[in-house]
């Protein structure tokens, strides 16, 4: 059982959020920008690792253009549906800060 009251629990979600500027709209933009930056770097970092793992599996002596193979890949309908769900979660996460309003 939690020791938090309803007022304390979720204060950051329902509260004003972090303050960077005097204008809450600018704070929301900054928070969305920071969230997006963190997500982009996470995806980029995972992509770098994935390329290295694939190259190790294929073998260093083989010259295979991984970028070309990725660009030529055609996802199935099921994969597209899953990607759509992930894209919606991504967008919702990035823009969640815009739901914060001062009281």
C-alpha cells in the first residue's frame, strides 16, 4: 500500500511540470524537445549496436551493405500494424508534455 496521498501521487503528471522559462508553453516545448532528443539518441545508439552485431554475424571479411538491405526491406501487414502502434506510443510520449497546464 502506498503512503502517497492522491495529491502527491502523480503531481508531476498533473502538475505544472518542470520550469525552464516564464511561459508554460515554452516549458512544454522544451520538455517535448528533451524527450524527443533522448528517444532519438536511444534509437540511434541501438541502431549502431545492431549494425555491429549484424556485421559480426555476417563476418568481417564480407562486404555487405547493411544500409541497402534495410532500405530494400518490405514489412508485412502485421509488421506495419505493430509499427503503427509503436509510432503512436512514440508520438504520445513526445507530446505528453503539452497536456500539462498551469492551474
